[in-house]
C-alpha cells in the first residue's frame, strides 16, 4: 500500500487520516442521498412536503427548487469524492 521507508511516518499517518476522512464524508453523503431520494415519487414527495411544512420557504416552488438543487448538489459532491478517492489509491 504505502512504502514506509519512502514516506515519513507522520506523512503516512496524514495520508491515511485524509483518506479515512474522505471515505467517511463519502459514506455520510451517500446515506443522505438515499434518505433524500427514496421518499420522492411521482405521486407524492414526502421530503418536499416536510420542507414546505417547516415554514422556512415562502412558497411550494421555492421549496421544490431547494430540494432539487440539494439533491443534485449532493449527487455531484458524491461523484467528485469518488473520483478523488480513486486517484489517491
């Protein structure tokens, strides 16, 4: 995996810690994507309804745009993290 002689032990520890942090962040984002996307269906969108009920958004359209942007943003972040982790291997 890593050549300990070529890399100092502190540098090795930092690389392993950074990879662990990226993997943990990727896992958390993956779970959040599943939680966010699963209840969204064509006939009923539980996530959108809960966002509207919070009163944080002034209209249904504003909440819908937020949920759509949040979903695509999380998917993009997950893909970027996956790409970064594949380069570090």
